[in-house]
């Protein structure tokens, strides 16, 4: 999905923030998407912030920009948004976007291009722009969701040592088949994006702030591995904040893990198949959605 932000003001995007009337929010948006996003709860706000944005002027005047919403606040009759543009993409001639209107679900027949509004579209913005040669290959992920990993809100994030990858991948594959696209964080789906300096900060943000359920495969190897330790610091912060329902523990052995106590509940992966474990994970996801 992506946010389409259309304005009649040619200088609107010169500022880092703008307002939309609540009556213009979710105009030209499919009913199912409207129903899912109209109540601006904290969860929905985070989801909206994870979608990339296409910033346009009415009538496809001037240039289009790509970016993300950074903050969103409701006012009496308006919604204030603060945003940031992706400088790596830069300005795009708006007529190029007009040529892609059908692929981007912009309804020219209904005059959508003549009205200031904020829509949420079900189309894949980056895939469409990449196919048109507007954005580079790194904006399209062949295995996972498109866009920058630090912006994506995940329903499930998996943390595990490499020694358990074969079993974990079976679990991940089954879980992904039952959830919407882009709902799962699995490291091999983001190989290009994880090849960067300061990866520890990125991973801790994914586990601490951007994931609803953390599924942790504990073992002696997990305790020894540096990257597992980095992820575990973020996961322990979630536990320390009393968000126990956001963490699911799965063990392959009885190795001592700092921060884990005898009274902590876990699933013994040696007693269940990967499909069964995937079923347990999906059950927890459903419970998370009812909170």
C-alpha cells in the first residue's frame, strides 16, 4: 500500500508539514482499506507511517516526490502530518506519474487529479516506479516487502541462531503463507538492506519498535552468537516493559539464557513439527490482533 497526498497548493511540499481536512482523508480509497484505516489508533497510525508516500500537485503539475510520514496528529477537524522526502529518489516529473495512473490506482475518470485529498492505495508504489525505470533495484525486494525495512511494521519478527535456520525457515514459510504480504521479518528477505554499517541499531529498532510479536528460538548457539545477543537486548527491553504477550519463546535445548527464568513458558521445538510451531505462532498473532 501507499499514501497518495494530493494538494492544490504549489508550495505545500516546501514545508516539512501540512494539514488535511478529516473530510478529505481516505477519499478515493477502496472501502476495505477505508474500513481498516479510518480509526486512527496508535496501531493504525504506525501502519500508515510504514507506507511510502507519493506527494503530488493537482492536475499533475510540477514535480512529484516520494517519502514517508514521520508524525501524525489529529486535531478538531484536521489531521496534521509531518513528512520527509527520499533524497535518493529526488523529484519526479509529475507527467511520468500521470502515465502510471492506472497502475497506481489513481482514478482519472472520476477526476481524482482535480481534488486535494489523502488516499491510501492498495497498489505497490515501488514496484510500479521500478518497472517504469524511476527508482533503483534496491527499492524492490524479490523475497519480502518493498520499501525500507526501518519503515515497515511487522506482525511477526523471528530471532534465531543460524544453526536452527532450516527448521525456522519451514516455520517462516508457513506463517508467511497465512499472513498478508510484508507481515513477517525474516533476515534473508532483506539481505541487501541489512548490508550496512550500524546494523545493530537497525535490528534493535525492528525488534523493539516495529514488530507486534517477537518469536525467539533459544539455544546454546543463540546465547553465544553476537547478533543474537544484539537482538536479545531489544527483546529483553520489551519483556522489561511488561509486554510479555509480545514475546514467544521456543527452545531447542535447555541452555542457560541470561534473562530467562525457570518460570518462563516456552515451546519445546523437539516435541513439535515445524507446521505445528507455525500454527502456534499464527494463534499468537490472532490473539495480538484482538488486543
